[in-house]
C-alpha cells in the first residue's frame, strides 16, 4: 500500500470534503457508503449527533447489529440530512427558549444508572444510584458539573442539579467514561454530552434541560 508518501504526485491530488469543503488527505478521512468525508467532520458527527438513534429510527433497528458502526454505512446524503435536522431542532429550541435560558439541551436519550462502588468508588456510587442521565446536543450555552438546571417536561418544570457533565467523544460509551472519570466536567454548544441529573424520574425523551 502506498500510504506513506512514496507517491508524491498522489498527494498533490487534492480532494475536498463534501460536508465542510475543506481539503482532505487520505490519512485524515473516512470512507462512508458512497463517499469520503474528512476526519474533522467524522469527529464532529460522532460527537455532535446521535447517529445510532437516527439509524435505528430510520431503519427500525433491523438493518444492523448494535456492535456495528453505523456511520460507515451512511451516505453523504444521510449525513447532510442529520446535520440539517439537528440545525432545524436547534433553531426551534433556541428560538422559543433562548430568551429565557442561557444554556439548552434537548434529551435524545434518557436512562437510569446504578454504577458499582468497585467501578466508581463508594461516594459516587451512592450519589449516582438510580439517577437519570440524559444524552443530547447542547443547543446553546454550556453546562458544567454542579450547575442548577430546570427540566422542562411538558408543562411541568422540575429544578435539579447536574451531578456531572460528560462530553460524548468518539466511540467511547457512557459507562467507560464514567468509570475512567478523566473527562472534562463541562461541555459547550454544538457538542453532545451526557448530563447526570439529581433525579430518579420525571425526564423523558424530547424534554429540554435548561440553565437560567
Ligand atoms: Zn469535512
């Protein structure tokens, strides 16, 4: 394979990423189903958008196994559709709530946790027991550990505190990040994050987490 610079002429053939239009090199790109995008866009998509959920919604969960990397089976048009949908949701949420709150995140996923003391220590295991975690894109502002937030659940408003904030990065899953505990405790606009809320119920998919 002529990957490592034996063919200088090949290097000069410049290709442009169909998503961001920046120049791509072979080593800093990833091949999707019908085209190649740059590694910057790959990183943005993995961190920013819930590809796995989108794929399952569209294909009813029957097409690919859970262990499969859905990004690699997507087309350029699929990626463009995800970006357009996320921008639309962001515009709507920020348009209706941005005047009232400094930071907003819409919950794409909600789950309960009960981490073991041997994995996270006695203190954190106790604090996190049966707490809800929301995962979603931060649509404005930034969230940090110990922030006071409001959960907008239908017409109900529930005040709580963020026990932790874990930025979603790469293919690393929630439990691995929680256990390692090496993450930044803050996450900003246009990134995906997990927020550990100090509640055991009262949050659903589509609810908005807001900071005053
Ligand atoms: Zn790109």
